[in-house]
C-alpha cells in the first residue's frame, strides 16, 4: 500500500463529471455544426475544451466523418 494514499492517479468523481460534461458539450457542438449554427458550435467547443480537452479528442475520434474531426486530425 502506498504511503501516499491521498495522492494517486485515479480520477476523482469531479474529474469524471467534468469529462462527461465536456463530452456532452462537444457532441452538442457537432450537432450545432451539422445544423449550420457555426457560432454556437464554436462556443460549445471552446467551453468543452476548457472543461476537458481529452473528452473533446475522444468525441472527435468517434465522429471520424465529421468535417471538424477531419480538420482536427490534420493538425
């Protein structure tokens, strides 16, 4: 057992909640883009990225045919 029981690399409930929130925001952003609301999509992606950039990456990997995912893959 680690002497530092409080200092491990396991995600906390707060981290999991932020990840899920960012995923929902990124998914909503993709939907807004598909509906032609680019300004809203940009706002949602920015908020999702501030919340948890890895969640945004995960969502984009799940939507490989979406134009934003394709643009993102080229960077």
